[in-house]
């Protein structure tokens, strides 16, 4: 939060965004303004996320007319994972937060089991090359939204939703259609609880999709590891896919932690806001109005609902932690299997060298004797009619010496080999 507000907030935001935000092609995002007063809530929908690349007039409207502080836009520029701000001013209270979560959509159309649907998103490498080759199980898209709540004593409650997901919209629309919608006037933070309910569905669905994708990869890894006839496991192991799954899990864990921090921040703000109200009620004594009692009851229900949602996020966090450990086990198994196969290839190469050494050893005595005796093993005589070749007396003597030497060397080699085997077994 800034103590110095710019006199031209939209221009300041646009200048900062041009330096930081990627130049993405225009897309359509929902910008909803929901006003809760004494009558039926008023809902207005405009186009544009909190990004000047997507809108012009809506940005000016939401920043100037709604009185959104510059801190809200600065958080969007820096794509914060968790934020919660609550600032009281002369006219009321401004409360806001941002939500950022990895988007995981799956498809079964490839024939290789469930896979993550590839989306270029804001990846600079994917945007720079139109023929960019997507990596297995890669995705660069995120669920990104912002929510601004303004509460005033005279104008009621105004909720501005930037890029709200269908789950969040469904929760808010259901609340607007319900008879308890006027509770938002007594306790405006229950609107944030409804938003958290929708965000939980988004995060939980992404975690479930990630588990579905990893299940197929885990089965493939176990199948390759259990195969005894596969000679090239290294090329078939899905190392890149497993790495991308592990990366997605890290991003989902970040989103879960941010949601838990958000709930804690909202509960702390409710406690801080409720303390002066409780003191005022104690001073009035028995003259407390029905509205005050209704507000206290709604606040108590809100605390219970926030605690319940925190337990749901904890449950999803436990599932994600278990999934992360399974991914680590699969990566370790794949690495160990490839290393083991490489070791087996080294052993096979070593056996080939032993065969070559044995053949060399077999002919070594004969070669040695022949070298010592000399090369005059054959005698030749040439006459006018024919060419006569006869063996030298040294030829037979060479074999009389070479054969026993070969047998002796072979026996010594076998004895040394058996001795090594016996020594290794005794250890």
C-alpha cells in the first residue's frame, strides 16, 4: 500500500504495465461490478482484466470511479501470488486481493492417456516462434483474477471482480438469487467467503487433473521398469513429462499456500474489525438493535465458513503433498532403472573384452614359441619342373612346446578365475 497516490492513477498503471507485462494479443475477460444495497443487487459486466493492454475506458472507470487504490494495480503488474489489503478511508473501507493459480486442463484425444492441454500463455519462447514444438505435459496458462470490495455506510457494498472464473461467478449469482443476499450489507466479507468457495473448486479441480495425468505417467514408468526384455528404457522413460508434472505441482502448491494465507488474513481483519463493534455493543447494553445482533450472527457464521474452507484447502494440500511424493518416487525409479540398464551394458562390454582376452591368451604361447624359434618352419626348393615345400624339423618341436604351454596357461587362468569367485562369495 502506498501513502502517496498518483493524481493520474490509470496513466501511472499503464506506464508501469508497459514495462513489465508481456505484449499479449487482446483477449476478452470479464469485469463485473456488483452493488449490494437495500434493494435487489445491481450487477454490471464490462470487458477487460486489470491490464491496460486489454482495456481503456473500463480501466479508467474502475480505477477512478470505483476509487481503486494504485496498490491493487501494482500487484497486478508484478503478478503477485498472494495479497490482501484493507484500507479505511473517509467514505468507507477498501478491501482487495489477487489470485494466481496454475491452470491444468486435460484431454484424452491423443490416444496415450490423459495429457495436459498445451497452451502458450505468456511463455516468451512459445510466442516468439510460431512453430514452437510443445514439450510433453507442458502448459503456460494461469488462472488470474482480482477482487475489490468497497464498503460504505450510505452507498452499501460494491464488489468488483476482474477475470472471475465461472466457478466464482456461479457462487455469486447463486447468492444474489438467494433471499439471504441482504446479509452482504451487514457483513460484506461474506462475499469474499463466496469467492473463496469458488477459488477452492478451481484449485481442487486443477489438483485432481494433475493427479489424473500423473497416474498414466506413473503406470508407464512402472511398466517400463518391470519389463525384462526392453533394451532401450532411457529413450522411452518420460523424463520431460515427469519434470513438467513436478513443476506444475510446485505452482499448485504455491496457489494453495496463498489461499490459506488469504483466509488467515481475512479472519484477522474480521477480528480486528469486530473488536470495536463488540465494545460498542457492550456500552449500549440491553438497547442493542436487531441489526447489530444480526451482524454478529452473520459474522459468527462467516468465521465458521472460513474455518471450513481452510480445512478444505488443507485437505487438497495433503493430496498435493502425496502426489508430489509419488512424482519424486517415479522420477527416482526412472533414473535408477536407466542407470541400472547402463550398468548392465557396461557389464556386457566387459564380458566382450574378456572373450577377446581369452582368445588372445589362447594363441599367446604359440605366437611366443614361433617368435622364439624363428620363422624358418617351412623349407622350399624350386626346380625346373616343380616347387617343393617341406616342414622344417623345428615345426614339430614348436608344437611339442606350444601345446603344453597353452594348456598350462589356460589352467592357470581358470584357477585364478575360480579363486576370485570363491573370494568374492566368502566376503
